């Protein structure tokens, strides 16, 4: 009996070994032909770049119709939501069940609009999608049409693979991001929340940084600063310029701007920036790494922050609230002392900082009763950072280990703002990826001249997004 069972067991093992894989088993990321997908994605991107969606006026509906055609060929229905004439977004959904469950859904978000160009400064036509010198040239290739197409490729691949999903996956291509999102993400969130409601989101905002020819780290944006414009007003006595006055508004404004522009604001490392520097220390030059590791030590924090801030202005802005004077206005005639002079400061506050309190702090720095400081505009919505101890974050880490082995995943708090702020206030856990590996020089072309996406970066970028998504949404 015992022997008989053993024989049967061996036979079963043998049968399993020689049995062909069942044809019903859905493929995994390991069986996706990423090389082929990269070629398709390059075509999709070229078509999208050739649609001029400079905002203003935006013209995103042309982009939405283009994406709807691509999805339709894959048998995926989509909906175009018009938020203003010629403006809007495209939404499509892969459902996990009969009823949408927004408390679990994953949103793949990218924006179709782009910032303007000065064509005379470009070596290729900015809406040509020309491929030359190993790159695709064009406004939007990096921000944000490239990442949007990486989302599209992941979405389409999920559909083609026929995976059973543990949550709905929503693809959203929106607009008006570059002008603040009033008729983009804000309009969608306020008027069409049922179509896009999700618990998790992948959006722009991160970066995969290449140094010395290899990916150094994968930065995942998990929080962002708030952008606020403050108006500084100096008042004084007006008069003839031939009789100089001590309370000259121009002089008082200039002194205030000098103080605020050079103000070394207090260091306030956040949970995210501490995690960022801790991780970065493992791959950074040991001299600097030593200071990154003591940012959490109160006695050495200020000194460490000073050294890191001097080494890199981006690090400086991650560690504190910042003030950049950007506009000065005074005077109407060369021989008239004006009674008023004004300036605009662009301020980026860390999450949780109070705009009114920061205005009071600035007034203390200026210490001049002739100066008034008011909020001129809230450019972005204050939002809490996203938690990083989540399965979704771990899916990014897992995917990154396969695609960019040896490069750590670091959480970022970006000084710039994205559509994610509007979602984070609605309790959506948002992570910003910059899936395409880029050098700092390439990354700096975002919003600048000669924006381009290196062709070799396309495959790893789409692979990172697909592997992340598949790991997170695949039902067991
Ligand atoms: Zn963008």
C-alpha cells in the first residue's frame, strides 16, 4: 500500500512535469514582449506629440479623440468628458467586477496639455516627434505625454493579457494641468468624481535619475509643496524726485526684497525628506552621505542642512519653505517718487505649513512698518503627503528591482505641484513616477527648449509602469 502510494505520487509528479501549460493561464509580466510594446508605444507617443495641445488654448479634445481611437482598436470603450469648449479629458475603465468599487480602484493619470514653445530655439520642429540622435524630439515627450503613453501601454497590456483583476483600473488623460487644473482635474473631481474615483493613483512627478550611464535611483513623488504668490506692498510719500525722501517706497521695497530673497528659512525635514536622504546616502558620495544620515539628529541637523543646501539647491528646497522674488513694479515717471511699490514673491510651503503664519514670519524678517504682505494667489491646493508604507509602494519597489536592479526607490517631496494634490485631498494615495531613465541634463529640458525622450529609455519606462500595475492589480 505504502509502495503503491509512492508510485502513484511519482507518476503524478512526472505527469505534471511533462504536461503542457494550460492555454487558459493568463500571461504574466515575464511573458510580455516589452521590446514590441516599446515600438508600439513610440508610435502612439509620436501621434500624440504631433497634436499641438499648447495650453492655452489647450485643445485637449483632439488628443482625447486620438487616444479613444487607439483604445477602440483594442476593444476598450472610453468616454470623452468635455469640461469647456474644446477642452476635456478621456476616461476608460477595466472592471474587476460588475460594480465599480472606488475604495479600491487604481487610477492611471497623465495630462495631455503642454507648455508653450519658442520654436526659434529648437533644433527640431517642436510638434514633429522627429526621431534623431537617439531621441524623439517634441514638446510633451517628457511632460507629460511620454508618461501618459506608458500608462496607456500598461492599460492596454492588462486588457490584452486578460488578467483577472482585484480592483478596477481607470485610465485618465486630462488637461489644463499646466494652467492649474481648473478645467482639468479640479473640474473632473468636482463634477465627475463618479467616473474617476479611486483609492490609488499613478501620476507624473517622480524621476528615474541616470548618472554615469546607469540608473542611480528611482524617485517616487509622494508629496508636494504648496505654491503661493504673496504680494509685498511698500507705501511712502510721493513727491518730486529732486527732493529725496527717507520713506521712498521703492527703497523700502528693495530693502524688503533683499531681506526676503536672502532669508535662510528654518530647516524642517519631513518624514518624506528624511526617508529620501536616508536612501540616497547609500548611493551618494560618502562625504555628503555622512551629512544625509544625521538630518534626524537635532544637534547636527542645522549644520547638515547647510552643507546639503549648499551642495544642491533642490535639496535645499526639499528641507524648508522657500521664497523667490519674481516680479517688481514701481514708478510711473523718472522724476516722480511713487507712493507705492509692489513685488510678487513665489513661495513654496512644506505640507502642513500655514500661509498666514508664514506671512507673519516674513513681516518679522522685514521689520519695516511701511511694508505689507498679503496672499495674492494660491496656485496649488495644500495636500497631505501620501503614506508610503503601502502594498502599492511595495509594488513599485518590486518592479523597480527587476527593471533597474541596484537603484534604490526613494520617496520624493517635490517643490513643484501636480494634479495629485487635488486627489490627495480626496484621500487618494498618489505616487508620481518618472518612469523613463533620464540624466539631469535631459530632465532639465522639461518646460525648456529641445525637450526630447531618449529612445533607449522607452522600454524600461513602460516596463516599470506595467510591472508595478500588474503586481498591484492582479487577482490571485
Ligand atoms: Zn506635467
